[in-house]
C-alpha cells in the first residue's frame, strides 16, 4: 500500500477506507483488487454516500476467505444485467500472425560496390565486364616521402656508428667487415635486396673487399684472414701505427695501417699482421719497418696516442676507413730520405712526411 499510495493524502484515504468512516469529502473513486480467476465481467464498487459516483474498474471481484468469489455490485446494490461476454471490448484485438519477410538470394559483387554480395559456396563467374574502378591517388609516387616525414631524422650518419668522432671524417664505408665484432652488423636493406635474397649469401658475404681501381692488383680483391681481428694481431698493427706515424695526422696514420694490411693480402709477404710488421726484425736497420730493428726498446710513452692507434687499426681492418688515394700501396718512406727502390715503383700520394708507392707487378717485380 505504501508503494501504491506514498503521499500523506493517500494515507488519509486509506485510513478512512479501513475504518469505514466515509464522508461526502471522501476522495476515493474506485478500488482495485485481485480478479477472480475465470471471470471477465466489469466489476463496480458501491459506496455509502449516495452522491459519490462509482467508476467501473478492470477486474472481476474478490476471492473472500471462507466465502468464495464475491463480485462487485453497482451503487444500487443490483448486479448488472449485461452479460460478462458483452462487456468485453474486442475492437482493438487483431490476429497474432508473424509476418516473415523473404530473404533475397546472394548476388555477385564487385570491389567497387558495398551493396553487391556474392555467395561463398559458388564459383565466381567471370564475364569479362569491368567490375573495378578506382580514382588515381594524389599521393602516388610520394608514399616513401610521406612516410619518412613522420620519423625523426638522426644527425649521426649510419657509416660513423661505432667509430670515434675524431675519425668520422675518414669513414667512407657504411658496412664493416662481418668479422669485426667492434661494430654492430647493419640492418638488411630490403630496398636493395629482398628478404629472401638476403638469406642466400655466399661464403664471402659480409667480408670487406677493397674497391679495386685502375692499376691496382688482383690480390686486393682478397678479404683479410679472420685472424687479423684477434687481439694479438690488432696489437701488432696498433704498435706499428704508433711508432711509425704517431706524429702524423689521423689520415697519415690510417695510410700506414692500410699499407700493412695490403701486404697481408699480397702473397709476396707474410699472411699475418705480426708477420708483416716484424719481418726481418733480426736484421739491424734492414727490416721492413725501422722501429722493429733499430735496436731501441719499444716503449709506449703516450697512452693517448696509442689508444688512437688502436681505434685506427680496427677501423682500417674492418674496412670502415679505406683511402682510395693510397689504393694497393705496399711501400712508403719519409720525405727526408731517398731510397733507391722508389725509382722502380709508382708514386701514389704524399700524406704528411710519408710518400706512398705501389709496385708495378703487384709485388713480384
């Protein structure tokens, strides 16, 4: 009752109904109760006040405990003479037949329309008609340019990655020798080679092969032995750079390193760096590199210069630095001396105090 009549006025009317005190000012118009099962007639509720109208309500009476089904009466205490069946309004009732719309069969479709469909069970028919029509994209040919516009540009050149900043101007090779673990291997460039082709590599793939110019020798096409990247071999190369050219520019030091590595490639010389550097070191002042047989103890007095020599040694060995002006040179001498062998060789270039030469016969003349 509280749910149905939550206001204070409703509480008063409910109290009057329960206590039986009906007055002319009673606000009740009708009373709703549970309908008796099986009855469909309109029930009416009589009130004590003669001047109070009684409204018809939906229902059929009440099932009184101990009495049975009791129907409501009109205010005249007379049962309505109209049968229950006649008082049922059926004007708005209709048949409850479900109307099912037929489904259209699938149709052939083309990529230019989203309204056409095709069946996945049937083989598509190719009648030769044009079924695709696309407008030419205004960005055609500019896809890469647009895509790269959304990426931050790196200031550092890929070729200089892993190389000290002081050597950046000498670096002229993007990829280092695959055996040079000091430098990270580059990512494959799928713009130049497909992913499938990058897997089909020969045994020499990833090795540094110097560019051979006109007048260079065929042995320049040989990759360096794997042992040149060992700690001992690199120490021999750095030591030779330090004692032979530590007073030269970085380019001059790299040129000396390239000469030593050219001799390693050349079959006329030992096949190791240490073998080339210390060849004939037991001949006093007649060996290949003067510091190795001058009788003076080799002592590193400038650690900074030796560390620079180590960086240059690895960069030249890995192929990150290669000087085309030196090419396949296997000899050099200081400008303040004049050796007799210089007249039998081809002069390449002077860098600092050193003048570099290559042989005409590849070292066999």
